[in-house]
């Protein structure tokens, strides 16, 4: 089948040559899914804010308890994410998502009922967070792999950017709405949990109503022994994927803990309530949304040095945010920090998805999420402990410093054996880092080297070079 015919079968007139910011939304299935996902993710962010606030209420403002609840929610990623990737490669992804979304809605409803009946205890929150984390560990790689089935490879980079835009649009609305609801209910978090439980119905309806003949399922992988090891071996054989995994592990472990650091800065450093906590989370979301929207302009696979540069910028901005002396200055720094976080996150996600074969995408994306989220059980309690014993700003300062140093080390390794120079220009961009090829061949990545050469000549690359 020719590429033109494949494009026509989307039924919505999307074209690979179209560089519009919202071009993937012309695909009907993705448009319905994205719209429902916006509602569901808004509820998810309301639950996260409500859950963090509930833990602080039940534990007496314990940073360790807050770190532990985050670890329980993301810890199952270490154990179950790769299994979710295997399921994504074996079975119909849409049916798997119907199951996981229903289970997550049920868990949210249980927590809402416990809080509403005043029967909730701290251990209830821990158990339900662990259950939600277990389901989400399977759901995440399936969702990521399913995006390519809805839009196809030509629109995948744009769809990844739009997914991040939706995620952060929900982050913009959800925390603020949760803060207002909790404040209006005199600290009662039950309304936020009930709304989140109801929001999953939208995603379930969108998945159930999709036109299955317009999906592009990858050939299912037959059940066999050693499929987890096969995914690990495939990733290890490609140094570019290893770089993305290492950056995801370090930054996910020590940098992406803002659900903890913002809560502790609000309660401990500034002595403010739920409304201010929600507004700080909203400030971070405004920046994240800006970064995600910028990322939708991308039409090709990012370059490795772009990943490293964006990671360094994020780390440095996190350090500066921790040094801010007041509420307003801290809120202002959260905006560019959130933008830098999403520019890195979307670029790294696109880098991985566009660098793997379709039959391996589920397992490789599962490994990516295991790196990105799996370090949270270590990083979240550690950052919580640092914040509780040294002060809330130090969780940001030390976490950001670790991210920046790790990215610089990765850059030094990448530059080893290459010719590196900084070129000054009269026209924008004023400065450009040029990294020459290695003096010796790298047998494991010849195809990627060729793709990068072609990418330099691809229309639209000038829109966002990286």
C-alpha cells in the first residue's frame, strides 16, 4: 500500500507534509481519544492534588509520608511496566486500555467513598495508591504504543506533542480546580476524588466508540519465552536509546518530584493553604503547557545533543527555583522550569518512539517508563527526607543539581572522540553547538546516523532544530 493510500484511509485529510500545530487532531479516532483524555487527565490531576493534601492532613505534614505515597504510586512501574509492554505487543491495545481505565476509575471511587464517610486512614491511602500504581504501570506503555496505531508514523511526533499538551492543559486546570474544591469544602478532599472517578467514563466511551477499521495495529507478537530479555537486548544494542533511558532515569528520579517539592514549599516554607498550593501547581503547569505546545512544531526525530541541552537547562532552572526567597518569585520561576521540563520530556519520548521498530515499541516504551517513573520510589522519599530535614528549598536545589551534572556527564561521553565547536552567527540562532562524527564507526547505529543526515534536509526541521 502506498503512503498516499494509507494517509487517505485516516478519513480526515491529515497529510505528513502539513506542519500545522494540531494536524494529528484531524484523525477522528485520535481526536475523540484526545478530547476524552483531557477530561480524564483533569480528574487525575485533581486526585493527585487531593491525595497529596490528604496525606499531609493525616500524617501531620510529614514530608516522608508524602514521599512514600508517591513511591507507592510509582513503585509498581519497576515490577510491572515491562510486563505491560509485553502485553501491548501481544494483544489488542484498545481492549487492554478499556480494562485499565475501568480499574483506575474504580480505585478512585473507593477512595472517594472512604473520605466522604470519614472512614479513611493513612494506610487506606497507601494501599489504594499502590493499587493505582500497579494498574497505571500496565496502562502507560499500552497508551504510548496505541498512539502510533491511531495516527501512523507520519503524525506520531505531533501526536506525542499534543498528548503532552493535553496532559499539561489538564495539569493547568486540575490542580487549581482541586484547590478551590478542597478550600470550599473546608479541607475535605472527597469531591476531587468523586470527580476523578467519573472522568474515566469519558475515556472508556471514546475507546469503545472508535472506528477500528481506521486503526493501524502492528502485527501481534506471538507468546514466547524470553520476550522481556529481547526488549532489553534490543535497547542495549542501540546507544542512542541507552542515552535516552539514562537521562530519563536520572531526571525522573531526582528532577520530576514537583508534586512533593511544591506541596512542601507551600506548607513549610510559605505557610500557605490548599488554594495557594493549587496555584503554585498551576504556575508550573502554565510553563509545562507552553513547552508542550512548542514541542508540537517538531516534525522529525530530535537530536541527541538537544536532549542533553534541554536536560541541563531544566536542572539549572530547578536549582534557581529553590533559591527563590518568596512565594511570588518562586511561582514566577515555576513557569520557565515547567516549560523546560516538558521540552525535555516530549523530546525524549519522541526520540525513543521514532527510533524503534513497531513490533518492539511496546517493550521499549515500557522500559522507558520504567526508567522515567521507576526511580520515583527512590527519589521521592529521598527528596522528601531532604526537604523535611534540610528545608523544602534543598529538595529542589540538590535534585536540580544532580540532573544538570548527569546531563553534562552524558554530553561529555557523547562528545568523546568527536570534534566539538561552538559557532557564532549573525542571524538567529546566534550560537550553535556543532558536534562532528566519531573518528570510528559505530556499527550499532548506522541507520540512525543516516536518518539524522536526512533530517537536516527535511522541510520543517528549521521550525524546531534539535
